């Protein structure tokens, strides 16, 4: 049995049915079929956001919880929801596109071609934009990790920038949690390395904007790091094998 965590969106038959311009030619690849033909073994394929959620729900920060909403905040914002140990893919695999939840009508342009998506306010590039706006006149940074490092070293502008995108994260979660009501939220991805410098403002924002019955939902840091997707792919392979 082979398990794969793939970039792009994967439909329920293991086809890549959507990929951004970052991966030219990836959309349309029948990944499950091709890997099965090559290795001669049954293959389970998940999109990376779904796989990371499954990994964190089984062996990471969501372990033991009945339902987990996982967001990965990095270059973009990915996501997935796990209920009773199973990832929820939606009718054809498109569930979990939380990064493209609309948070501002006609807002900032997004990599998807839309405007006002959560990803435009919460991702690594958003963190860089928030930081550079606060230190005008200094050489601009281009990498979100550098902003996180400066925040750790005590740079007030870097800490403010993290708090700013954390507030947007909490605002986006306020909508998502009303629709989904997970037991916990897990935040992974490169930007989540900032820990409470990001998550405290997200919690505060959720308390401000969230519906009373969901606004105290715990927001936890992911624990599996970049391995979450691989762990999730292994979990899915095991689940399909034992069915
Ligand atoms: Zn978008």
C-alpha cells in the first residue's frame, strides 16, 4: 500500500483536479492510477492540507479529539477537517480550501485570482508585507521566516506584524468555527513557528468576533512540523488497507 500527500487538490478518485500556477502541468494528472501502474500496489492519495490535518489529528496536537480543524499557514493557507478520525473531503475533494475563505469584499488580490481571501492577510507573504510597512526606509525583508526570527529576537515591529496577521487569522476562524464547530483548531505551517506570538492574537480576535458558543475553541500549535502530511498519508493508507 502506498500513501501520498500531494500538492494541489485531489478528487475522490485520486486525480489532481486543481493546481495553481506554481505547479504548471500538475492539474489533470491521474496520480493514483499512475502510481498504482508503476508500483503494482494499491495507492491512497490526499491533498497536502487534508493529509496534514489527518496526521495532526491522529498523532499530533489533535490526538484524542473527536474533531479537528487544521490550518497550515505558510506561503499560502491550507486546511482540512478531521471528524472521528476520518478526513472530510467534501463531495468531490474540494473541502478545506480555508485559505480562500472571503474575509474582505473586494479586498487584497489573492494568488487564486480572487480578492479578499484569508490567505492574502494571514500567509508568509502577508507577514512580510505587514513587517515592511512598519519599517519603511529600512531594507525590505522578503521571507516570513526572517520576520519570525526578528520577532524572537525582540524586534517590536516583527512582533506587531505577527500580531496583525494573527488577528486576521482569528477573524477568519470566527466564521469557520461557526460553520464547523471542531473540538480544537490546530495551526501548522512555517509561520506557526512563531507560536504564541501569532496564536495569542488569533485567540483574542476569535474571542472578539466569534459567536458566543465557539469563541473559546482552543487554538493549538501543530506538533508534527513538515512531517504532518507524510504521517497523514500513512494514516490514510492504513485506513484504506484495513477496510
Ligand atoms: Zn484566494
